[in-house]
C-alpha cells in the first residue's frame, strides 16, 4: 500500500469514528500529517508505512506540539524493518505512541483500547495491583504462596500489587489462576503515561534567523513564542493574557506560502486555534481564515490586544464572507 493510500485510509477511518480531520499537511517539512479532534480529544497523527523512518527530531517536535496544543501525538504505521506491527500492541518511538491501523480501528471505531505495549525485553500489560491484592487475599494466599504458583519471587509479586507491569505470559497466568480480568488498557489518548516513563518536553529549537525579528515583535507584544522546525507553521504563539494560541507563519507571499496558510487554517479549525501569516507584502487580508499581516505593520503593534484584534477581525471577516 502506498503512503498516500494509507493516509487516505486512516483519514477515512477517523472520520467514520466521528473525528473532525484537518487537510493533509502536504508540504515539507512536516512533523505530522493530519490533526483530528473528537470532542476534547485532539490528536496529531504521523502516518508511515515503515515506522523506522520516524526519527528523533520529528518525535521531539510532535511532543512539543502536543504540549503547546494540548494534543496527543501518535504514529500509525504498518511495519518496522521487515516485521508487521502486531495488532492491539502499542509501541513507542522517541516518546511517541506507535500502533498499526488495525489497532487504530479497534481503538477509535470499536472503542476497544489496546492492552499490550512493547518495551525493551518483550510485551507487557498493565496489572491492576489493587484488584490482584484483593483476589489474593480473598483466597487467603500469602505473597509467598502466589509467588510460588507463578514461579517468581515474593518481592516481584509485591511489586505487581504496587503497580509494576507484567509480561503478557505472567498476566495470562494470573487471570487463569484467579479466573478474573486483572489487566487495564493502555490509555493512548493520555499519552500512555501509565506504561511509558514520562519525559520532559524537549527544548524549543532556535528560531530561523529570518524569523528572529517576527519572534521579537510577538514577544514584545506579550506572546510566548515557541519556534518549530518541522511544521507547516514557523511557531506556536500563546497570548499570555488570555491563553489564546496562534499558529504563526512567516515568509514572502508566494504560492507555497499561500498553501501553508490554507493548511494552517485547516489545522486551526481542528485545534481550535487562530492563525496568522506574516508577509512582506499582501494584496489581501486573509487566506481561508488565516490572517495576513505585513512585516512593517506587525512592527507597529505594541501589545497583544492590538494584534489579537487584527487577527480576529481579518480571520472572522473571511469566515463571514
């Protein structure tokens, strides 16, 4: 299956699941292919035939965007090296959950979350430690007795009851032993923090030298500006007064810039953010809801209120039209 067909299939699947899906980010560089929202669940999805193409720089960018946009970064792929991704198993690459289209279908369409995740050493599941302790105590078994039945140490059983995850084989043995479900699903939409050691948000990349003046003006106007390196926009800017997020682009106003502005608008509709594109000269006020602001005009703004009003006025004017 071609990557383009795979992107189309994943997009259709998410739409069937009730997600609002952005246009494909069909322009380079790009850290994610689509943004999608269902209710309060917002995901940024990278779609690959071979997940080995997902590198650290892209993973770091997706994690940063997840933090700034309150979204979950995900990778949906078919295989790693010459091996297909196993169904209903969550993998991790550079801190980002990865799974197959079949797993995505079960999660989003069937609403059956995966139970298994891959980590160094094999496949693991979440054990409900409190439930395990209750089942053991109901049988009046000691930690040592259960350890003997499982063929592990007493300390290992104690760790299971304290929340340590177990191999698939141990989990199956426990559920057969007590004839009760003792596992809990991987909460992918919460970043799978229960099974993956949380990592701090990677530092922002340095702003491109061509963007430094724009970053300086936005910062002076009261925005926190987070430059990007692999996104359709050059920065994610947050208005510190009202926490409004603005996707920010900057370049000469070319056909490529117009295409980026349209993609930013589509992403903004899904992420519930506004977007602004700073250009040298503009013959129009907006592109599909992305406000256009000339560099000289931007330099005149002294506070976020003035810039916010212009962005809203120009984007809402086009929406009304």
